[in-house]
């Protein structure tokens, strides 16, 4: 397991607990034949937003797990900024979702598997808010295998 961390070192045990919750969301996406990515937003140890990919069901390319969870969290908080919150997501966010995290001013992003093709870190790590701490590689193998398995099954069906 490899970790990247910007800022304070992560508290691994809570990170694993909440990543497992995001993983449950990814499994919901898989059951709906969506790309299996899940996300939760946590504030003060409580999940205040959940989401999984809904791009196929909603026919909306912006309906990523992170967007669903961030919107739910902002609605819960009654405001548009989430500086005291952590976004847990099973796959490294894309540029769109990382950019949204900037506007939400998310305090921390924790992701599972690295996205070597479309992850924001490959394109521009400075797209997140300057105060956002980033940790990657939590449950990396499990999260990555879920996505790889999904696409492998899609290729076999074609």
C-alpha cells in the first residue's frame, strides 16, 4: 500500500472505516451497472453525504460519485463550503470532481485507487483548494480491483 499525503499524516484507522463506507457506495453503483465508484463526505466523525456514480441512470456525465456526495453534504450543512469535511472516494478524482472540491473548499480528500489515466494528480495537482489535504492509497487494492473487474466484464460481454 502506498500513500501520498500533503499536510498532516492521516489517521489510518478512521480512513479505512470511512473508505469502507465509500466502497459500499461503489458496490451499489456496480449493482446498477454503473462504473463502481463511491464516495462519502464526513464531518466531525459523521457521514453527512453519500454518493455513487449515476451517469448512466441519469444520462448525465457530471453525475459522478463525488458530485453526488458533495452536493448532499452541502445540503446537509446548509451552506456551500465544506472546509471541516473530508471527502472519501474509492478512485482518485477526475479533474472535474477535483475542481468541484476546490469550489466546495473541502478540507481533505482521501481516495482509494490511483487513476493513472484520468486522475487529477496526473493532470494538475494544484486544481484542489490550496488548504485541501490529500491522501491516496487507502484500500487501494480493493478499490482498484472493483473498477478493473467492472471493465474486464464489460470487455468480455462485447
